[in-house]
C-alpha cells in the first residue's frame, strides 16, 4: 500500500463517529449521562469527536485516537482495525437485533470489561492479519489463529445479570457495580455474565470468561480467548499479595472475603486473579514471580484443584497453597452470607 493510500484510509476512519466505535468495541452508554460510556479502560466522557478518560487523565480526538486508547495500540494498528471492522460499513456498526454467539469482542463481538472489546466481530479474510494477537490455545495447536470475538454488550440484560451475581452468588453490590463501571464485567445478549480478561498495563482485552445466569448455569470462554496471554483480575493495584483462583466469580468472592475480613486471620490488601479453569502453569505467571509478589494458589479443594496446585508449586516453589475452607471461594462466601 502506498503512503497516499494509507493516508486516505486514515482520513476515512478518523471521521467515524466515536459512538459507533464504542458500540462496536462493546462499550455501554450510561443511562443517566448520555455522554458517558463504560469501557475496559474505565469510564469515558465523549463530546463530539473528543473523548476524555477521567481515571487515567488521558484523552484525544477522533476514532484513531480512541482505538489507540482503548487497546493500547499504535496508530497503524488502530487504523487497520477501524478499516477492517468499520471502514465503509459504518451503518453496520449500529446496534441491531441479532443472534449472539455467546462470545464477544470489541469489534462486532467485543471488551467491555467492557463489554468487551478487542477486535472481534465477524472478521473477513482481509481483517485477520490485524487480529493475530487474539488466538486461542486450541487454534494455535491446530496451526490456525482465531480472532477474538467478545460477546456484544446488552444493556437490557445488565440488571438481570447483576441480580444473579448479587442474589445467587452473594457478591457485594458495590463490587459488582464497580466492575461494571470499569468495563471489567458486562452482560451479553444471552444474559451471560462476561468477565473481561486483559493483558499488560493498557489492559488490552485478550478474551473473556462467560457465566450463564439463567436456566442451566454453565461456564465458557469467548471465541479466540487466549488464556496464556492474560486474565481477569480484581484488587488493589499496589498490593503485593496475589491469589490465583479457578474462575472470575471465585476471584471476586476471594477478594470480597478478604476485604470484609470474613474468616481471614490476617487481612491484607491483595489482587485476585482467575486462571479461567484449573491449570498447573501459565506464561503470564513468570513475570509476576519475577516482581517478587507473594503468590498463593487458591484453587478449589477438590482433586483437580489439589493436583494442579501441587504441580504449580513444584514448578514454582515460592508459591504457597491457600485452600478454601469449603469447595471453592464462592461457597465460602455463600456460607458466610447466610
């Protein structure tokens, strides 16, 4: 592509309305303040072509700056994403009633801890080259790379999902609301709870854990999720203690128990991370160990959890076992709340 072609492409996508980009990314508009959006990077205020993130004190103007901010990408990659998903097809980005695949991503399927967002959507062959970072483990083993497809956020299902997490899973309303405001938790069209998995300081979405909240309860991952690239987390950013849990709900439960001092002999600030299933190691664990965090394995008190804990501690002897008093941390929380 010539420099002139690239400039024309950039000029075209730069003018895409920010609201269109945010919807495609899976962001959720605040019902009380229409200029405010919930995104994986925190709440954004949007005025025309300008946006501002009051949490990070960052802002910019135009669609390219917005995608760079949301994903932590450089301008070239942001332009490619916009061209792949919205270039020449702006009308398609507006919300429509369609069948959700149960997974999502910023592009048509998208992060919002946000709803979710990272390039998702239905990706054509011309888009795949820009999405190679969002490939799941199975696809990599098969020699193919699958783009991340986060489920599209459904504001209509937000309250039912919130009620399920608070009433059925005993999660604190304040914590649930904070996660939703930060874009780390949202609802999809099937009323699944979507927990965003991120990587790096920009909190770039790399996948999502899905939890059914009505009918038969089930767990799953958004298509294209890479468990090796990142994780769902909750906690105090300055904490030195990390607790590994098997699911996002368990991570939230563990954090809530320690925050409320329920059954904890020596409460301390911590970060709780979900490994999205029992596993005996993860590539993202080594950098955390290198930074001298006190890491505890809080996997379930069952045979798979015990076995994975033993293997994990054998590989990394500085990790300690933190066994939940009941089967898992959410069971502990439910017992404390009854």
